[in-house]
């Protein structure tokens, strides 16, 4: 996903949350669910990017010159 599209998605998710707040028709719950789904999508991509551990989730070895804080 391109950064500009992602920024637009973030603005849309925030707008939906603000618009639905206090309505009591379930729209706020849907907006929260969509926002969390997007957050978990980001976390999944981040995890796939930084973690190349095996199926048991063990840490991968550091690459030469890589700081352990980047994990």
C-alpha cells in the first residue's frame, strides 16, 4: 500500500470514528473494528518485515552491522 493511500486511509478511519461517536447505532463499533483491523494489518506487515524467525517464532540472527534495537 502506498504511503499516500495509507495516509488517506488513516484520515478516513479517524473521520469515521469521529462521525460515529455517540450515535448509538453500531456505527462507532464498526468504525473501531475497522480501525483495529487496519492497525493489525500494519503490525502484520511490520512483523513480516523485521522477523524472519521460524514457525516457533524464534528470533533471527542479526545481520552484520544490524542493531538489536531495530527488531
